[in-house]
C-alpha cells in the first residue's frame, strides 16, 4: 500500500510527529531547548522516561510563562483567561519541579 494512501486512511486529524515538532529556529524553540538543557543539568542527563517527560512538559510551560511575563511587562492587555492560565501553568511548573526533586531524592536514597 502506498504511503499516500495510508495517510489518507488515517484522517485529517492524525499527523505524523514530524509535523508537530518545530524546526528549532524560532525564538520559542530556542528558549525551550535552553530550559531543557538547564533542567537536565540540574536533575542529571540520565533521566528515567517519566522524568524526561516531566522535564519536557516543564520546559514547555516555562516557555509559555516567559511570553506571558513579557506581555505583563509590556503592559499588554491581560484578561481574566490569561491570568487563570498563568496561575495554572505556574502551579503546574511548581508541582513538576517538586516531583522531579522527589524522584531525584528517592533515587539517591536521601529521605
């Protein structure tokens, strides 16, 4: 079966991962990679798969928070929805960092 026929059978909302991942040249992509690097330096390069997922999600939320911070500093319109998102992402980052710290301590036996 040809590749194009397979793609047609999948449907319009199923896309390959390659289309979902940015090419890495944009400012948000560079910032995201910077956060990934910083988190890996702090929590170690050899992360378990669940830790790696937490690091990636945390880096994405930090990237989004950075741009919301800029909107606040530029005195841009910041509505109730934006405020709620900001607080939710901030709390999620805190929880992710606490979870990463807890898994690091449990691996090291520091409890």
